[in-house]
C-alpha cells in the first residue's frame, strides 16, 4: 500500500485546454517556490521538472489515464490521478520529510545492508547485475527483525537505475519494500520515470522479448478485449487446504517451544513437536485445483464504455506460450519452439481499473505468483512502450 501523504492542493482559477495539460506551481509549507521537482506520469517517459520559480507545465497524451507524481528528494512524494489535476492551474504544497521519524525498535544498520543487499537486488532488480545496476545503491537502508523474520528496505533518495539491456535509465521512488521470511511473501511499491538512453536493434529486440507474455502485455490485451487473440488462456483456480499441514494451533506450539528452548537451553525435541516440524517442511499449506478452464472475459471483467474493471473470486491461472523474437537480417521474427509460462493472480476481493496502456489501479494490492512474479525491474518497460519501439 502506498503511504498516505499529508499535503495541501489549492485549485486556482482554471482554464480549459483542448489538450490534456497539467500546470501550476510547486511550493513548500512556507510558500517558498520549489524548483527541480520531478513531475511525471507514473511508469512512463512523460514528465517534466519545475523551473527555478517552481512553475511547471506537463502536456499529456490525449485521453490518458494514470497517476501524476510530484517527487523531490527530502520532500514527501505526492501522487494524484490525472482526472483530479487535468486542465486546472494548481498550487501544490510539498511537505518536508520529517527528519525525526517514528521510533525504530528495529534500526536500519550497515550489518543488515551487507547481509541482505544481494537478496534485495535479486528480488527487486533481477539477476542481470552486469547490465542492470542501481547507480546510487549505497543510499539504501536495511533493517531486519530477527524475532519476526521481517526485512525492510527504504530509499531516502530517488534510485537511479541503469538498464543497458532495455536502453533506459529509471528514476525509481521506492515507497515500500518488505519481506516476510515466514511466508516468503515479498511486497514492494514505488513510482517510476523512464529516460531512453539507447535504441539499437539489439535493444529493440530485448524490449520485444520483455513485453511478450508480460503482465503489461496481459493487461493491455484485457483492455482491448483480445485475451484469446493474443494467446493468453485463463483458468479458474481454488485453494484446497492440506489436512496434513500443521494447524495454526500446532504452529503456535512450535513457536512457544522455540522460545522456551532459547531461555532454558533445552536441546531435546519432543516427538509431537518433531512431527509438526516434519509436516511443516514436507507439506504445503494448500493444494491448487482447477475448477474451470478457458473462462470467458466476462468472468473477470466488467466493461462500461471505455472503463474496464478487473475483479474475480478465488484465483486465476494465466497460461501463455511464449515464442521469443530473434533477428533475421533487419527483421524480427518469432522462433518456432515456445516456452510455456504459467502465473497465478490473487485479487483478495479488490477491484482494479485497467487503463489502455496496461496499467491498473493499486497494483501493489494484486498478488501474483509464478512467471509474472519473475518480471523484476530488469524487464520493466514504460507504460507508453509500443511493440517495436
């Protein structure tokens, strides 16, 4: 979840434009103009920077949806939907980041940084560390709660990420990154602005392969009502609890025993505790059962004119046969042998609106597993990317 930001937004007399325009002035709490504020359409290459007097004008593609981000280091980031800001003259008041943060029971330490930096890079950036790098990596701060096995990472400064493979420099504002090692659940959210740094044929080929079968490709296909045409197969999945997996009461017994062991120094493990541990390591909490295959678009989307809403019960399995692109002379063609991709989506009762660019509202609330979860920053494309760019 994105954190709630305290700010003031004052609407001055506005003028109507034929194009989508966002304009105004950025100031701080005292009314002083704030220059060099980055203002951009989240996840895209569309952006600008406020001038020395704090003024800005941002021209947007027509009929666009999404979030506009006002971001400057040492200030709280402000995000608002285009519909809230469009064709108005704005006065945006950014709040200075409070240097005195909440009491930290678990401090951010250099030791935690050294112990978990590689884990963070693998799960956030990806595995191509040679071509995809955070230029200001040392600004990251790490904390690890040993008792609850929770890892948190924060970035006081905007992360500058160089992606040589896809030819972009990304300004990434990391809002949240956390890992619960008890459940192996990773959650992170942020805003991003792309600058193109290279556009060779090799880079174009890499971008095409990054797009094909991705979550961005999937949601664009859904918006265009071309799921089947684009090659995606959607199945409905339900979770069936595994009776052999330990109950919550049994897991609490193990937890209590471990705490007692630390205090007393006991080494011998009772048979009942040993049995619970064996079942926890051997079994999975639940099994997945396919209840309906090749479900129609109407089972998970609702359409009202140009508005497309995405919602479903239980889980969705998304299957895709990916044929990688390769270069033949000056042309890009698909290989003849596919790779099978399979992903699982959990909506947890949420409803998401899909934009034509392939973005969704509150993306951090949609849980994805499988191949979609492998699409880290190293494969991230701007929302205004078009196949072949």
